[in-house]
């Protein structure tokens, strides 16, 4: 397989296996909520198309995003892939401009800029700053984030804890006449 800009060889996806995982997850969610309409079909719609790789799978998050269910994406990928997790270390500042998927933990020895869909099933450790810039970035991390700082104006979901000296959220209102807001947490 060809390499993309992130230096990744796309990880092949078994769509039949991921569909089975989604059906189990939907049934578990429906039972927990005591409802048949647990996700309005979003998870099933997300895995409806036949895709060749997990990178293609996360790329579609740009157009099919349901922020309330984004946390299920790293979980469904991890459950489908099982015990094949790895730790990947990237040296130097990194800019993600094409969809990135990694099953396991990701370590960045520098800053990490995210401008594309980005899914990691484990934890992310960044020596510098983790920045994601919407609207093209969609970040879903199945574990924790450890970094000096988080700067975000895009969709970001971290299922574990965030350990950072500074977290800054840029909120850009939909109305053109409204002013931008910044929140430091």
C-alpha cells in the first residue's frame, strides 16, 4: 500500500468485523438506555460503506460527525482490532494534514498540530503542545492525553484524563457578527 503524508501505511479494515462490533455496541447501548433508538442509526451509517483502510474510515468523520457519539469510534476500532495495539513514537514537531489512525498509544517528541481527522485508540503523550484546528480536524482519543498544553478550535474528544499546564478552547460563533470567544481552563 502507498504511504500517505503522515508516513503511515494505511491499516486495512475488515468492514464485516467492524459492522459486527457496531451491532454489539448498539445493542449494549440500547439495553443500557432501555431504548431501541440508541444512536439514531449513526454508528450503522458510519460503517455502511465498504472501505479499504482505517484511514478512509476516520476520513469520513469530517462529513458524518455526530459529536455525541464520537467516543464510540476509538472504542469500536479497538474492540475490532483486539490485542494488536502498539506504541508509536514520532520525533520532532508533527503536522497531521491527512487522516491519521493509530491502534495503541502515540508519543510525540515535539508539538503536534492536527488539521485532519485523527483517531487514536490508546493514549497520546505530546512533549510540546497539542493543537487542533477546525473545521477539518476531528480528534477522538480513546485514552488519556498528557501534554504541556492543548489549543483547540475543532472537535476534540478525549475519553481519559487530560493532563496539561494549559487548555485553551477557541469558540467561533456561527453568526458572522458575533465575536470570537476564548476560554482558558
